[in-house]
């Protein structure tokens, strides 16, 4: 959520500096447009990464997450996520003529990214929109962070959360509920009892996250790789949009039309 306000600030600075370049440096040929793009990325990335690292060190152990999982969380939260939202902000700003237009572009995009990340609207309820779930980068960020942080932990239901079931005569709770638990998961607090079986629907955090939010702890390295893939796509988009929408004097379609005309 913090990245939303940060992207708006990044886009405003980028467009202001780009405007100065287009008015002054571009005509004086003081430096190439690629130097403009590289310098803006190089200035923003270390600062945002450092700020995210400070956020991580303040909150991770305070919440009580295990130290053994801190390395991956730091890599995702303090390196991959800042790289993603910083390059995203530059990518959107590079194709927008002004800051208000860039804000409109980004706001529209981020609404779809957040709505279909599988948390605000659970994956099982998305129906036709599941394709948006799979293309949203926040899907892989959330699965990586949440799955790594609380995955693989045992769940102990409170008394109010247990479901009471009475098995048929001659069967113990384990014999009666065993086939169902193999399919649906969960555990019994009194497996040897012959009545009033106390059933908890979830035995591990993995069962709960997978059934409710389609989050699997085992996908954490895959998710990290996908996020870095989005980062690479954003960087390519920055250079592509800057060249074709701000540097190239002849539009792509006009150039194609001109070539076809010359060919005739």
C-alpha cells in the first residue's frame, strides 16, 4: 500500500526532470536520452531499497516472525518490491505527457492489480477474472511474502472453532472421519473417542492458505523470479516508451505508412 503514494512521487520527479531535458539538454546535445533514463533509475533505486530495508528491520521481528525465514522476506520486501514499483513508476511516467495524466494511468492500473491479487477478492470467487489474478504482480508478491512468513506451521483450533460430529455406533472418530480428513484436511482432538468427535478444519497454515487464497509456501522462489521478470519488463518499457513517445520525431504508424508509400 505504501508503494502507491511512492509511485506518484516518483512519476512527478521523473516528468519534471524529463521536461528540463527536452527543453534544454536535448537541443544542446549535452547528454543522450538514455543517460536521462539510467540516471533516474540509478538515483531512485538505492534510496527506495534502503527505505524498505529500514521498514523490514523495524517490523519483521517485532511481529514475531521466525529468524530462519528473514532472508527471503528481506530479499522480496526490501529488494524485489522496491525494484518493481520504482521501475513501474518510471515506465508509466515515460509514456505520459504530464504528471496528472500519469497519475490517471497509474491509478487505473493499480486498482486492477489490487482487486485481483487473490486477497481482497479470494481466488476461488474470481470466476472469469482468474486471468487477471495470474497477470497481477501483487499475486506473486503476496504469495511469496505470506507463504514464506507463516507457511508450514501447525494450527491449533480453539474450543469455539471445533466442529462436533457423532460417528455411527461401532466406529471411532478416527475411523469415521479418516477418509474425509484425507480429502479435506484437518485433524481430530479426540481420534479414539466413539462420540462427540472434535474436528478442526485445518491442521496446518498451508491447508488454510491454499484452500482460501491459493497460496502455497513451496512457490516462494518461483514468485521471486516472476517479480524480477516484471522488473525487467518495466525497465524495457521505460526505454521503449521514452524513445517512441518522447524522442522519436515521427510516429510508429506514420513511419510505417511512409515506408509503404515509398515502396509503391
